[in-house]
């Protein structure tokens, strides 16, 4: 959907929200019914029912396990009432991330008690502004980065966790930007210190973070990118900045990299964990860095696999400070969720990313868009690694993928 069409629909959303607030405003106290008063007819009853706003839909994780544990539920609509420093938003698109798959299986850290609404990011329209918020107003199009709770039609969030969308950006692009691009940027530049002439290994190069990393590497001169993905995705990866795609199904990525770069690489982006962290460390050149930012090897199917958990834990990489000193290498860990209190740090990264977007140097690649009703299909698309780029959820009707 174009940004121009979304702007027109934004005006409609705001108008509907304002009308809903009017409908829910306090009215006169009910009058006691007199014996001879006429009874309301069926038509007036139907009109009253039509006047009440429809219930709001949300996705709820009801238990840990397979795809069926995420349920589509509804809650009554009410007049938006954000607290001090908060905004209420009508959500237009939500991001699906690998962390959501891990949360569904119960292997993600710091989860609240069940049931709860998942979702780390999304984009929508401001429909109400809380006290003390001066830099947002009703009708603003914003994207949001929070710990949990974005998979619903209407949500109240801290204003500090929102970012104004550029005029040319669609809601789908906004919902695909924050988690993947902030992660890729901070891993490559803040930890990795990416420079001209460097070489980078990007695992899961066709995923959301992988696609973001390929584009960000193109913003630096003469960077060589090795990317692992299925062979069917290689041509698209080359268009997205990957210099040497590697099919991890048929080749050992360590051997393939050593054929081209015998000394190894400068940066390893490691979302896998387990034995792959050790492989990445041993691929580093002097002054190289492996940055681990996930444990995808824990997830091998729809449900939690105790053998995979045990194997990944047993093979977890360990290194001493003395070994790092002697090897001139570094091992770093990154968890975006644990930076939730570092608002200004993350905001600075988002500002730089939006500059790159406005310059046309990065653009989120959308794999598919799924309605809330098909959340199981969306999760399956990502878990079976069929996606190239971002998988999104929308409260509205299904779109052609």
C-alpha cells in the first residue's frame, strides 16, 4: 500500500476514533420507565447496537507449545485513556520476530505470566495523547518498539517508545524496521566497528536481520559479505548486498569461506548459538569479533525440543580472558530487549536508520503479510525458514503474498 493511500486511511482512523470517544461519553442518567411509556421497537434496538463500537481483536499466548497456543481473542472497546507520558494507538501492522517463536515455546527470557499478548514492534496511528506528551498529537503515524504486547488492534504505550514515520514510509515498512535494523546496525557498527574493506559472515541471511545486515553493509565501501541461506534464495541475496551466498544444506560454510578468504572474516553475526558460536570464533581474523544475538538452534520444530535444548547448552562456546588476549579476538553479546531502559541510545540508532531510509540506502524487504486469523501460518512461514525478509501480521483483511 502506498504512503499516500495510508495517509488518507489515517484520517479515517482518527475520525472513527474521535467519533467512538463521543459515543462513549457520559450521558444523562437513565430515566425510570413509566407504565405508559412506549417500548423501544426492534429498529431502535438495532440502531443502538450498531452505534456501539465493535470489540477489539488481539492475539494471546495461552500456553507454551505449538502454533495453536496463540489464540485470536476480543475485548470490549472503550474510550482511549492513556496515562501520563503515554499514547494510545490504532495498530496497522505488527512485526513477527524469531523471539516471538521462542516465546511461544517458553524458551525466551523474562516472559510475563500467561496469558499475554506477544509482539515487540508495530506501526499505527495515534488516537489519544496522555498528559505531559508534547511531541505527539492525534493523527501522527508512528512505529513502536516495546517488550511485549503489540499484536492487537489498539494498544497504549509509552510515548518514549514511539518514533515518527517518514512521510514516504508505509505502515508495513515501519513494522519491519525497528527490531531487525536496530539489531543489525548495533551488531555491525557499535560492536563490530564495521569499516571499509572488512568481511562479514551473516547467518540466516534471508531473514529479517540478515536482509537488514546485507543492506547496511552496502553503506560501507568494499565490504565482503558471506551469507548462509538455502540455494533458492541466493539470487535475491546477491541483489541485497551478499557477495558470496552459501547453501548451508549442502556445504560447510567454514570450508566455503576459507576457500575465498583463507584468513577468515572480521565480523561474525551469530544468531544460532551452540556449536556455531565456536565455529564463528575460529573463523575470525586477528582483531575480529563474533557477536552473538540469538539462540536459533534451540528451535527445531513447532514445540520445545528438550534434546535440542540440551545439545545447544552442551555445545555452548566458552572462552577465557587469557585466550582472547592471546588470539586478539573479541566475543560480544547483544540483546535488544535488555536495552529497553536505554531509550536515548536506541533512539540515536533509529535516527541514523531513518536518515539512511530517507536517502534510499535501506528499505525493509517484506516477505509476506498475514491477517491475525492466520497467525499460525505466519509463524510456520518463519519457523520453516520459507521467508525472505520480514513476516508481518495485520489486524485487517488478508493481502496477497
